[in-house]
């Protein structure tokens, strides 16, 4: 996983956490859901990058 991808994924995850917390504080269910969705998307991207890294380790490419 490239450094840029890691930073982007972590930024998306952090933004999702912020949205979710703001939604919790303001009782805004839509914002809570958007935050949870952003966090999930970031985690899926991270998992995909980890799989690519593992494949590179196995194949040596």
C-alpha cells in the first residue's frame, strides 16, 4: 500500500468519525449514517490494499 493511499484512507476514516460524532451530538441521524458509511468505505479500501500487499509478498512482484 502506498503512503498516499494510507493517508487518504485514514483521512476518510477520520472524517467519517467526525461526522458520526457531530451527528451524535446534534441528534442528526443522517449525519451519523454518513459518518458510519465513510468509515466503512475507508476500511474496505484498506482491506483491499492489504490484500494487494499480501499478494505482492507471496508472488514477489
